[in-house]
């Protein structure tokens, strides 16, 4: 069973070094591959999540569990199996039908009617074969319709896979965002504690005022409050990710370091060509095209039904008498060639053809709407990606300046030439700059994910 999935790369680098935050990297091999049972619901390859596998959870690990436990993807796979059976059923119409039957009969005539009781019995066996020799293309059209319906179901499976992957990507990034905010809050709390220690040292040395010490304590309490809020947001995001993975909300887990959690990927160079290629091969477009082709095949079938068919029937029967005629066998062979052609059904056929033609035109309009929707989403995603890249660069520059300003102000305060208000101001500016960098990184990641999901052209690999 093919699992044409989407992972156009979502890579994310919330990892930071001492100097600057690394931007999200995105690159992937964009190929549609056939996977045999991997990450499919009810597949033996779907491994049960155990606590050991939830420690340092990567994006791919989360994706595996989300896809294995996705009820929507499971339904899509069952629909594919149903339509595959429909193709097999359409193929069976080409084969002759063979039937075997056996019959036993007995007849007793009472003595009041014949003067003496009489009993006659017999056993009959028959073999029959029927076959539609020629039907002006009805079976061909029905088979093509079944194949196109199957193609539409497979495209719907791809769409369900994309939706499941999209859900996993967004939930994982949200969890990573919450964890990053928690780390930033903890770092901010540590910075405020450092400022408080400096204020206490000056107060104890009688070179600082009690007011400065109280202001530093207030700032630390506020930082502790922000940390508590960040912990609550992380627990919420973790629980939502656990539910999508088919786990209880209370399931404990930790995320892998950002540098190891996401695969690398490249952003497409020629956006216009990327949009054209992605739109042409998107599962939603393929599904719409398959629906149109299925209706056109249905129209051919209706036209062919109006021309009639030629069928053949062959039968052979043998009867063996029992009782007085025991041992006697009578055999017979029959054969028929039947040509059937409807004569007075033209109004009905025209109405059926008009009905299908209207459906075809409606599906074509729907396809145009789908193509425009996908093209708009791709263009919006590409522009958003460009904007978020610029925002990330600006946020990194702001954080660098805020860090330098804080270091200088802290040194001035320890040297006794700066005020606590100046220190707290630069401290707040540094915390805000760090928050903006984190938010820019996450927005950058979200923009790349939108590009990945919107394209619908990624192969999922383990």
C-alpha cells in the first residue's frame, strides 16, 4: 500500500549558540515513494510508544506515532481497499459465469387414483455457462470508472496523510515553542537573580539602598511568575501532542534538542516553478481530476448501454430415474446466442447523459477552485517565509545589541556608577529581545511548515 506522504522538510533550529540563534533550515528530497506498511494504521511496523522512546522525542518519532494512530488515515486506507475491490469486481465482468445445480424429485400417486400406489423419483444435474461476448464497451467503461475512483481514493489517502502530518508538525512545533519559552523564562529568572545578588551585595556593603534591593526582588518575583506561566503552557502543549499520538494526556515526555529534532531541508529556489509543479501534483488536484475521469467513463458506459450487447449461454443437463426407471439416464445439451438492443429508451438515456455531463462540468469548476486555492496558499506561504526570514534577522540583531547593553549596565552598576533602574530597564530589554528572537524562530518554523504542507509533494521516510 503506498503511503505518499508529506514531509517537505520541516527543520527547525531553535538551538542557539552564544552569539546568535540559528534560523530554521529546510531541505528534503522531494520524491513520491512507495512504502510497504510503514507508519500505516494497523500495520505491524507501527510500534507502540514506550516511555524510553518518549525521552528526547524527535519530530520523526512524533510523526510515526501520529500516523499510526490517526483514525482519519485509517478510514482513508479502508476506502482505498474498498475501491480496489470495486476494480476487481469490474474485471470479473469480462469472465464467463459458470453454474452447477443438482435437483432430486419424487412423485407418489395414491391408490385411489391409479388402483395401486406408484412412486417415481429422479435426480437431475446440470451445468451452465453464460458469457457476454460483445457489449460495445460497457465493461471497458465500467472498469475505467472503477480505476479512476480508486485513483481518487488514493489521492484522498494522500490528503489524509498530509492532514495527519500537518497536525503532527504544528503540535510538535507548538510544543517546541512552549519549551523554548520555558527555557527563556528560566534564563530570565536567572538574570534577575543575578541582578538581585548584585543589589544585595551593594546593600550589605552600605553602598546601595533598600529601595534598589526591593526593586530587584520585585523583578525576580515577576520573572518567577513568567516561568510558572511558561511551565503551564508547556504542559498544555505536551498534552495535546500526546493525544495526537494516541497517548493519555498525562503521558510524560521530553523533546530532543532542537538541533537534532528536525531534518535539514532546502527552500525552493524558483518560487514560480515550485508553485506550478506543486499545484499540478497536489493530492487535492489529482483527486479532482480522477473524479472527472471517472464521470467521463460513466458517460461512455451509458452510451454503450444504449447500443445493446451480444451474449452466449450453454447448458448441459442429465437426469437419472429412480425406482421403476432406475439406471436410465437422459441427457440434453442446449445453447443460445442472444442479441439485445434497447429501442424505445432514448429519452431515458439522454436524461442520464445530461445528468452526468452536468456533474462533469461541476467537477471541472471544483477543480479550478481547488487549483486557485492551492496556488493562493503556496504564494501566501512563500511570501510569509520571506517576511519571517527578515524578522528573524532583525530580532537577532536586536538581541545582540540588548545583550551588550545589559553587560555594560551590569558592570556599571557593580562599579557603583549606575542605578538599579537603569539595570532593570536593560534587563527587561534583554528579556524582550530574547522573547522576540524565540518568537521569530518559531514564526520562521511555522512559515516553512506552511510551505511544506501546502506543496503536498513530499515523501515520508523513516
